[in-house]
C-alpha cells in the first residue's frame, strides 16, 4: 500500500500586494483598487524511503517566488473579451467601454487570464508551480489565493 501524506504550507512570505479591477461585463467594472493577497499550498505526495514526502523548503521557496513575481504590480488580464490592451513605448493603454486607462509598463503585468479574480489567479499560479515541479512524484497540488479574510479560491491539480 502506498502511503500518502498531505503537507500544508502557508507562510508570511507567501503574500503579495497588487492593484487590479474586476470586469463584470462589457459595461461594468470595479474601480481600481488593491489587495494584500495570501497564498496557501497543499501538497499530497507519497512518503519516500527517507520518511519525507516532499521537501518543505523547496515548496516554501517556490510559493514565495510566485508571490514575489506579482508583488507591487498593477495586474491586467490579457484575455478579457471586454477590454483592449495596447502596448506603447512606456505604458499600456487600456480601453474599456470607451474609457481609456493608462498604466506604466514598469509597474504593470499583463497576465494570460480572463479577469483578475482569485479564481483566475489561483489557476495562473498553480500552472507556474507545476512548471517548477515538473518530474516530481506528486499526487495532488492545491494552491489557494486569498484577497482578504474569508475570500479565497483554490485551483487543484491531480496526477
């Protein structure tokens, strides 16, 4: 019988602050605002011959790296059907419902997602984590993104 263990990883360094707005429809979006997001990881893996299932330090560092990659940026969704993003020399020009918004390129990340929500961010970050974890003996990864107390979403990958 294969013995599986679940590791739960949530550290202070697994947080990031970012600005965004959620798009609700072709004519409605939130105002620009920010959150202090927190990431939590659940890893299910078999226990190896050394009594470990996965190296906590490896996964703590990977999650911290993911958080750092989004910290202190304006986040924009590249795949929203309701807005257009034009790359200019030093800025992004975003058109939504006839309104133009401008963001400095150096402070902005355009992510391959449809909307900047905890649901989309959890899948985006889980995909990044899976790239970093390729070839490892894992059964399940669950990455959750919280935008505040009581508000979070999780993406789940199973082998």
